[in-house]
């Protein structure tokens, strides 16, 4: 047992083994997106809603650590190296880089790190190599590692077989948790969870049409045995990020029904 890693994981995941993680690393590629123009505001509102962790970039953690310390776990994005002006289609990315080291993450004081794997993209081998090397360093330093492993290119981005394969690859390379796409149903996502020996959490993707749609996906993930979410746009692009965070927390940590969780979004027409 790596005691340091266990300590950090216990700050990311609650006693039920689940976690509500706010993803706010988008601006390092896309710039000041709608809803993410004021990072401090997003951090404060989602903490108020009961978020367990914030996943973001080196600069944001450095600038806003005072809002997060003692209140929420932090997960650092280690990789990247492009902007939206270089490649508009992520499935065609040829280059990807490790920007920060695990040692730097330890010095920063974060509770976990995350790297991307583009399955099916030209840079797939580069991202898998980064994952393997970071996994070895994370084991050495007791740092939890999340693999954001997303099918691209000609691969179906929500097909259960493809997602199962992607999640299992992340586990085989040494990740401690997986961030990937929801497959659309309890039955199909259960196949993903059952074939992966580490916690599987879902990405939120683009903002959905309604709060109900978001919560239905969260409930389906939980019913299938998933362990939580890495949600960004579907929280901080919502008109009330605190309420949306509370609603998601209610399903993930309190096993609430969709109708019970929707009460948190009383101002929204659902």
C-alpha cells in the first residue's frame, strides 16, 4: 500500500467511494469560454454546492489556491501543448506534450493529476507513452492518477465496446481512475464498469439542453456502478452552478432520485 496515494485518494473520494469533480481546464486550450471567464467565481460556487474536487491547470491552482485549500481536493492537468487555433478537430491531433511533472505536482500540494489519452488519434501512441511514464512517477511519489481516455477519429465516442476497451487500457497502463464518456444507458455502461478494475467516472461533454438530461446521465452512471463525474460545462455554463452542483451531489452521494435532485433546480423549467 502506498500511504501517500491512499491519503490523497481519500480527499478526492468520499467514504462511499464516489466523487463529484469539477472540470475547469478548458480555457488552457479554448480561452475564456462562456461560464469560465471568472475562475474564482466558478470555484467558489461549486464548492458551495458541495463539490469534492476541482480539476484544473497549474496557473489556476497557483492563483486561486486560497479559495480551495482545506475545502476541496485538487487535481492538476499535466499535459497539453496546443490551442484552439492550432487544431480545431481533436481527432486529428498529431502532437501532445507532458507540460508539468509529477514532482512539480507534489510541490504544488495537489491531491491528484490527470493526463489525456486520445484513442484513435494520430497522437495515440504519444499519449499512451505519457500515461505510462506518469503512472510510474505517480507510484513513486504517492500521487493518484486519472486517465482521461476518449475515443476519437473514426471510433464511436459512446459505443460500449469502444469505451470498455478505452477504460481497460487506462487501467492496464497504471491509472487509478478513469474519466471517459457515458455510453447512453445503464445496461451498456455497466459493461464498461464491470470490465475495468479501477473507478470509472464520466465526462460531461458539451452543455445539454436541460438539467433533467444532465441528471438522467448522472443517475444512469451511478445505477451502472460508476463512481462519479468530471463535469465542466454542464455545471459552470448552467445559470446556477451552485444549484446544479448540489443536484449532482444529491444523486451521487445521497442516492437521490432524479425528481428529488431536480428540486435543487427549482428555478429551471424542466
